[in-house]
C-alpha cells in the first residue's frame, strides 16, 4: 500500500530548516574560500580558522569572556541557591509573588536592562564602566535561569530526607553540605553551565556596560564594520555555535540523568 | 536523674496550624523502656504529636520533658530521640553502611568505635552482607531495616516510629512486627510507635494511647483497652463491639446495672466514670457471646433472635443475629470446634454470655 504523504512531516522539516538553516549557513561560509558570504561557494578552506590563532585582540576578548562567564556562573549559582532553597523548602508568606518577581529579568528586554543599568552605574553610583559592571549585569540576567534549574532539582526530593538528617544530629549547615548539596549536584552543574553560556553569549548588556575591554560578542560586533574581516567572524561564530551547543546539551543531559525517579527517596 | 522518672512527660500540649487546632490538651507520661503506641485514624494528630517529640514541630502551648529535661527551644538535632520515617527517608546518595553511620559523624566517638557500632547495627537488623549496597537496590523491607538501624545506632533514649510497617505487604509486616518487638526487648530503648492499625498496636504495645480529633481518648494496656474501653468511641474503634443501649444505675463496688428497656436489665462490671442515671451501654465482644438453639433451656439474661448472616472463616464462624428491640444485629463469633455451633440462616437462637464477659460504659 503506498504510504500517504504526511503533511505533518513536511511541516516538521520546514520548521527545522527555519530554525537551524540560517545558523548552519555560518559554518558553510566560514569554510568558503571567499571574502563575501554569497553563493556560489568558491572552494573549501580552513585558513579562516587557522588565522584566528594569530589574532591577539580576538584571543584577548575570548579570555575576557571566559573569565567573566566563569565568575558569573559561580556567582549566580551561589546567589540562586538560597533563593531556590527558600522557595522550595518553606511555605513563605508571599512566596508565589516573590518567585514571579525574581523571574522577571527573563522577560524584560535586555536592552532595557542595559540602559537602566548604564544610567544607574554612571549617573547614580558614578562607578566607571569595566568588566566588573558587565559581570554584575550578567549575574542579574542569569539568576532567574539558575534559580529555575535549581528549583526543578530541589522540588523533586522527599522533604523527610532533610528532617531525617536533622533528626540524626546534623545542624542546618551540615544537612546542606552532607545531604542537600550532593543531591542537588546535577542541578548545580547544570546551573553553572547555564550561567556560563548565557554570560558568554550575551551581547547587549556587555556592549552597554563594558569599559575599554571587549568581551567576545562585543569584539565580534566591532569586526563587522570591516567587510574583509567577515570570514574570520564567521569562523569564530561557528566555533562559538559548536561550543555553546555542546555545553547546553551537556547541561540538559546532566539535569535529566539526575532527575529524581518516582520512588521516594530514590534518584 | 532518678531512673523511675518517666522518660517523656507531656503536659497541656496544644498544636495549632493557623486557625486549625490539631492537638488539644495532651497530658500523659511514657515510662522508660516502654513500647508505647499512638493509635488513631489518619488526621487524628498522632503523627504531629510524634513530630513534636522529635523536635521537627514545636507545640503551640504546653510543656514537653524528655528524661527530665525541658525541650522548649531544643531543635531536633539536639534531642535524645531518633525517628524512623514513614517513607524511611533513606539517603539516596549513600550506601547502607554510610546511611547507618550518618548520625554517628555527629557523635564525639572515635572512628573505630563508629565502625564497630555500624557493623553491630547491621547485624542487629539482619542486613549482613548488604553493607555496600546502594539505597536504590534495596527492597521495601530492607529499607525499613536500614532506617531502623540508622536511628538505633545513635543510641537514642527514645526511638520514634512513624507507621514504619504500613508500606510493607501483609506477610512481611507480620514478620517485622515480631522482629520489632524482639528488637525493642533487646535494646531496651523506649519506643513510641504511631499506627492506624489497631491489630498492630495490640500485638506490639505495652500501652496504647487512642487518639481521635486531636485528643487522647484513653491510655491503657492492650488488654485494658480491649476488655474495658473507657467509652463508646474507644469501644467502637478497637475491635468489634456489640453495644446494648440503656440507662445506668451505679451499684457501687465497680458494678452497675443497665436498664435496657424491652431487652431487660443486665448487671455487669462498670468502667470508672460511668455516672448514675446517665445513658450508657452494655458492651459485649463477639467472642464472649454463646449461641444456642432456641427452645432449650435458655440461660437467664439471654436474648433471643434469628441468624441473619453467617460467615465461615475456617477456625471460627461469624454470625449476625438480629434481635427484636435492638436496631443493629449482634455480632457473634464462635469457635468451629464441632458441629454444635452450626446454625442455618433464619434459625431461631438464644445469645447468652457470662456476667463478667460484658462491661457497662458511658457514651
């Protein structure tokens, strides 16, 4: 029996192409031996990737971004952990509104946050723009992500585990380090990766709040003004794309593998 | 500290959650080395009371002493109690040995002794050979043993057990009941056991507190509760009880007379606190009743009726006998010794009892 052509399959294929097609063109052009990102392709080359090693300003920007992303990941996770604990463990008065309020940066356009922070930092506090101000801005937008990742992990386990730990003589602090933290570890790792990726890829806030040093996305943007730098930018973009994808997938796998099972007290 | 002082003293304990009062006026003591059960239906406050003993919840009012020490403001981790949770709360990231040794890290004892005590506890609950097993590789019964060992290894003055057997199947549960009782005799620690299963409470306990609606209805030995329930609610809660309603006349000397109208008047031992002239009941257990074919020489005070229902259980036969002038049929349980206790449905019978077999109690 000839199989009837399924419209849903067509829809799915178009959907995927729409989502990933433009992004996947980037590595294609990065490997193209030509200055302009146009078809037809002129030939295969890796010189765009090879020349990156010699580009010191780009490597400096990369190092800057990694430094910021690591500190932002750690700081946002450390700050999000107590909030996630409070919201999952205790019936806080006004817990619901507090949670929605803390999730707000998720939906505020980052340009609004960027402009607002710029005004506050320069006009009210009179602090000079630097990598510190970029990191602070990134922590602000990372906390809601870290919190939701941690909360989904913390919500999963039996509340009597912590009661049992306290019953067996552990103070709240000991219970956290001996029980809660090890059990939440997959969530913590996933939160760290999440914070790293968000900070590393973030452009708008970094653009507004940075001083003289550039993060990698800001450096990329500055290079776009020079048409002959385009292939190099595409090569760098391709690497960031692959790196980000690997990290996000890793974060998801760690979170899913650590997901609590339906068996209470089990995981 | 004098050793005859009760290990737990509760006075005027009250617990409120918001505007809801879940425990009223709790006043009793638990003796050293006792196996004490809190028995009641779900929502009666028994688990809340246990959590107050553990220090997980704080009472809204009243005083709690453990081993003579006031427990107000003492958190769970500083109390001489340990708890076996209903869900067992086995730490999923640790193996059996590490689970059992968890509390010992907080005791000021040398490492070798801690190791020896863990090994001892593993042997005590018969988990030999499973020391390095992971939590998720354990069966329900094994988890229960780990929870028990983990709580006992800290040598608490009181062990609190929150329905520890309710998640096990019937056969395993009966096995664990016997083991639990033997264990309690071995270690000699006071056990406070929460259950909704009256049979379990009767089997295990030295004394039982019956709870309902946040109050303690009666505290007595299993025999005392079964034979001399304080009032109608306790009588109906523990086992099956036939109740003949009537008016009480106190005869003094622990005896009373119940005027049950058309059924007649009965003399029987009375529980304390049955007021003269008040409404009361003659309470008769099904196994204290004797059935005989009607028409023979009926014993004085016997009731006549008809067999309304019969259930053959093998070792026993349960009958429902409907008696005129009594709203609900009488439950009668007889031993299946020979054919003399076989009655057909609808057969006229007399129901008799020894005078000491009944008890007169209030509402």
